[in-house]
């Protein structure tokens, strides 16, 4: 039996190879090669492309630890990632629940479309639209002053909340989609069974629905947290002077200061930190899921 | 524990009348089957009693108290679902404990009650397992234990044995009946399986197109169905159609069929007679059984199905196929193509108004 199983899985692998190959070939070319080049750069004193002499060094990594600025920015970015993730859960999970369990048919399709619309719009357009909404004399300010009897000044532009708003808007669809999928998979009869046993809706949510949709929450959180920690577009455009984060500093190294080796080193430190966080969280999350 | 009264309940979904003025009285401690084809409204009725859905009109009372607008979580009912609906994120014991724990019972009380409920369904040792580690029959028992541990007033079962294979289903029928007797709870179960309804329940309600067709003990419905539908849906029946003679019918070819049971009908009205296949005796020789006032028809065997302990004969007669089931008590068999005489007593014949 065991031998049979082994040969079966081996021949399964052989027949799967043509299917796997394109994806792995692409990953190798598109990710592994550039990434290895970046690892290489991160240990250089200068770019070989610039024609200047270069040498092997750990200095770029040392820079991170020698200046408290980088650590502070990394900490700010991790906090940003956490906050955005939490807001995405707060906003995305109820939406996913309504989509999966309350709405049916055409209205579900319509709402679904609205949720994933941000996905289809260009990121820059999305962020500049927010800039128009959030600035003083912008859409939000004008609209509120038109409705309210007293004069208020709404100028969220170039502030931390503006960065949060922009990032949550960009990333909330991930949370809605991953949670929608797990919530959709929960049999309605489970909810009915719980109610027949006398459980209130809140008790059902706490003891059955959230535990069963945990894989979706975890997947959504991972999909959001990691890119948000390294994000630079939203902080730069919506945050202005307050929008200096770890991601914007890395971007600066590549596009402004042209210090690719430091930028690469900072990126890999971020990657390492994120991997450590996910590894530490894994046992807890696996238990919860 | 309490009885359930359903009075004039109607429920429509759009233009579709799922329940049409249904009244049925479930006495305290009884075991009831709601039987009907799919789309007959039986599950809709169960969901009204459970409180998942509210009727458009009519009254539902549990233990004399009107509940038709009370949501399910406040009705104190126990429900077993067709797919078991066990919480996959909890152990068997936690599943059973769920109803008590959401009510805020003390931990010690919960532990004792759960233990007792699991022993009642003979799963005392499996409390630590997860639902996915159990067989279908075991899951069914857990679902039952979970439904009764809260001491509900009524136990509702929605096709509880539908997902089990035949042998297991028979075991569970006996088991379910035993447990129901032991705790004496009013039990209402929905099924489309007529055999299940016959063997398990004290009373059967047959539904069709949202209406209650007939209600009563299994023997009564089987022996004197009030409609062609009830006759053919619960058990097998041969239906002969003709004009009423008051005490029977006259077939189109003039043959008189005497009926000893069923409706009283004015002579001349369109009517049917129902005869169960096993009540008919089949023979080759017309002279051998010439008893007075028995019903008799001649026909030709078109098909014979041998099923070991019995044989089913299909007999062609005046464009109609009649079914006869004979216990194979001897070795004599009738062959296909043979001319035969069918005889049965008026007592086995039920007169039914034409539907």
C-alpha cells in the first residue's frame, strides 16, 4: 500500500511538472534573479554601474543600526502596518459578512463590484482623488460646511490620518475578499443550529463564525500588513512632511539619493523583520485558525 | 415537554404558496412524521415550528403558548439538521455543551449534563474527538445529543437519516425511537421516505403542494387513505377509476368493484377504488376461488419481478397495469404472458372521491 502510494505520488509529480514549470521559470527570472542582484548590491560600497570603484562591505547594514532614525522609522512603519490592518478588519470583516451571509443574487454582485473597484483603478489616481477629498477647501471640507450650520475647517491633507485613510482604502478589498471566501464556506445550517440552541447573534459570532473565518482574517492580515509596512506612495503623497516612513526612506535611496546599496540593505532588513514577525505569529495564528 | 398546535398557518414566498392553511395538532410526547414529496411544504412547516421563519397568517403554539412571532433562539426547541451541522471548530463535548454554555450554566452542571447526553446516545467515550473524526452515524448521534441536552420542549428533525446508508439508517431509526421513548419528548420529523415514516412514527401528516392531505396513525392512513395521492404516496396502491355506486364503483367496462371502507359517496359521482398490491390474490383458475361478493378481475401477466421472499406481478387489464405482490411461500410461480384472475375482498378496497 505504502509503496503504491509513493509511486503514485511520484508519477503525479512527473505529470504535474509541465504545469508547474512555467510558474517556477517565471518566478526564477522575475523574482529570484533581481532579488539576488539586490542582495549582492546590499553588500557593496557603491553601484558597479556608476563606473566608480566599489568594494565588498557590511557598512550598509551597519548604517541601519548606527542611526536611531532608521529604527524609529521601522517602528513607525510597523505601527502603521498594524493600524491599517486593524482598520481593514474593522471595515472589511462586516462587509464580507454581509456579502457572504446577508445579500443574495444581484445586490450581492453589485456590492461586490463596489468593493473590488479600487483594485481596478490606478493607484496614483486613487491617491490623488483622496488628496482632492481631504485637503482644505476640498470635497469633504466643502460638503461638510454646506450641511453643517457652523463653520468647520477640515484639512486632513498631509497628516497621519490621511495616510491611514489612503492605505485602508487601497488594501481593504484584500480583507473583504479573503474573509468573504471563508465566511462563504460556513454552512448556513451551522448558524441555524447555533440559534436553535439559544445562542444570540453575538455569541454565534464570537464562538462559531469568527473562529471558522479565522483563516480568512489571517490571510487578509498578512496580505495587508506586509506591503503596508513597506509602502511609500500613500505616505509620500497624502502624508507630506508627516509621511516619512521606512518605505519612503528606501524609495529615496533608489530614486533620489541614488544609494542603491543602502536601499537594498534597508529592504532586506525589512524583509527579515517581517519574516520574523510572521514566524513568531504563526503558532498563535495556526492555533486560532 | 409540550405539545405543538399549528392552526391555519399559511406562508407564501412570492407567488408560491409554500404552506396553505395548514392545521395540525401534535400531542405531547408523540412521535410525528411530516411526509411529502420535495416541494410539498414539509420543511417549510418544520421551519415555522422551529422559528427560523414566521408564517404570514395563522397561529403556532408550543405548550399552549403562542410562539408564531418568537424567534428561534427564544423558543426552546431542539433541532437536528440533515447535514448534522456540528461546529467543526469544537470537540464533540463542546458541541453538546454549546446550548448550555450560551445559557450561562455552571461548568460542573454542563459537564454532568454533557456526559449524560453522550451516554444516552452511546458516545460516552468520544467527547474529545472532533466532528470530522466521526462516522456519519456518530455525527448524527452527536447532533441528537446536542439537540436534547438543553431539555427542549420539542425535538425537530429535518430528514435526520437522509445522509446515512440503508443499514445504518435502520439502526438509527431504532435508536432514535428508543431515545425518544426514554426522554418522552414531543418529536416532529420531516422525511420523504415513506418506510421511515411508517416504521417510526405514532402519527403521520402527509403534505402536498403546501396543504395537509391527511393526518393520522400510520395504520389508519395505510388502510383508509382519503385520496389517491395519500394511497399512492404512503405505500403502493392500485387505483381503479369509475362511477360511484354508493358502496363501490362501476368500471367503464361495467365490472362492479365493491368497497368495504372509505368515503360515502352519492351514486353516479366519479370515484376511485384503491387496493394494496399485497391484498390481491392471483391465480390461473377462475373456478377455484368462487367466493361470493369478492372482487374479481381478469388479466394477463406482463412482467414478473422476483425479489427472493416475494414476487411482484404486473397484470395488464383493460389498458391498465395492476400490481400484485405475492409472498413466495411455495415453489409454484406464474409465468409472464399467463392469463390470471385477481381476487380481493371488499374490506381491502377503499372508496375514494375522485380528485
